[in-house]
C-alpha cells in the first residue's frame, strides 16, 4: 500500500497519473495546503520543505521499514523503478528521461507557477506589469521548448511514453490562464491532446476533484490567517529540543 499525502494541484496530479497508469493500489491522505496541513509537525517529519506531495511506501521493494519520499520528481522515479515501467534503465534511455524530469522540476513547474501567481494577483499587489510580462514570456518560451522537442519526437523523451510526459502534462493544462495560445504550438497541441485522451491520465487528473473548499463559507478571520500563513514565507526556526 502506498499513502500519498496529496492536494489536487498540478504537482500532486503528476503522481496520481503515474499511480493510475501503473495500476498500483494507493490511499490518498488529504493535505489541505490552503488550510496549512503542510506545516504540522507530523508532515514536517516527512518533508522538511513543507510542500506536498509526499509518498509513503509501506511495502518497499526488498522489504523493511516504510520509505517516505518527497518532491514529485523523486516520487515518480521511485514508483517507476519499483514497478519497472515508464522509466527505462539503460544508460541512454534513463538519462533521456532524467533530463526532461529535471527540466520540468527546475523550469516548467516553477516558471508556470509564477506566471499564474502574478496573473491572478489583484490590484492590492501593486503594479505587476513587469513580472506578468516576464513570466508570461518565459511560459511562452517553455511551451516553445516542448513544441520544438515534440516536432521530432512523439513523446518528450523519444518514442516511448514515460514519466517525463506524465510530470509535464498537469502544468500544461492551464495554458490559457498562463496567457498562451495553444494554436501557436502545433506539435505540443498534438501531444497535449494525446495525453489528455489516455484513461490513466484522465483518472489521475480527476483524483481529489471532491476536495475543493467553498471559500465563501470561510470567516474573514480564517481568510486573513491563511493569507498571513501562505504568503511572504520566510525561514522557519530550528525546533527547540
């Protein structure tokens, strides 16, 4: 059994797509990041970076105590290695996938996240014309990277469907909110539609669709608490022994 500490964001959905594609048994442990579940002492023991998802495998390969893994890319490598699917282990194939997984973690996810953040921010945030332009342009560049890659390859790592595709798809779903026109990227669009038609991808993307909160029912005090907790975070102090 695998426990997945999860909230339905692109980073969480990367992992549920892989779990569904593999047909593995897993249990969702809700981690409401809007409420602040990621800052509890219990969660911080699993992930000192206080971000979800976190995976706990209670039946690791080779036996022994449960294994806890944080960071979506590392989780996906762990699962793919465990089941022996979607991550080739020959030297060339493995690193073809690895570089695209790292590209997603270091480029696509963070930059598209910043793009969405600034484009959603309200007038109380001040003049955001520069960061909006900066990250919308960077998003466009990254879609172009994928488009050029998919011009000559069916999938990101070549001719084989791998975790490189699964990890990149959920962040691409919101292309319109990121200020992009999918018609500009013909080869990306072909890949995007093919990915979205896969039953495993559809099931993985649907996980947690019933978790949404009705923000209108929150008190103003709770809304203020969440804003203070989630924005402008700084270093957490070392725990007192």
